[in-house]
């Protein structure tokens, strides 16, 4: 494996940032950053 494409993303549709609640932000952050991190970690385990 030479390339990793970690492209899972979620967004809150039709919701301005000013109207987001903490649960909306937590969901966005978890999917958009945690998913990419564990994808890269798993790839590193296969290379290591």
C-alpha cells in the first residue's frame, strides 16, 4: 500500500455554525477526525 485516502466526512446540512449545539459539533469532530486517525493507524499497523 502506497496511498491512503481517508475521506469519510459528515456535515450538518442547512445549519449555520451559530445554531450548532455541542452534540452537533461532537458528532462532526468524531467522524471527521477520529475516523481519519484510526484509518491511518490501521494502515500503519499493516506497514509496521
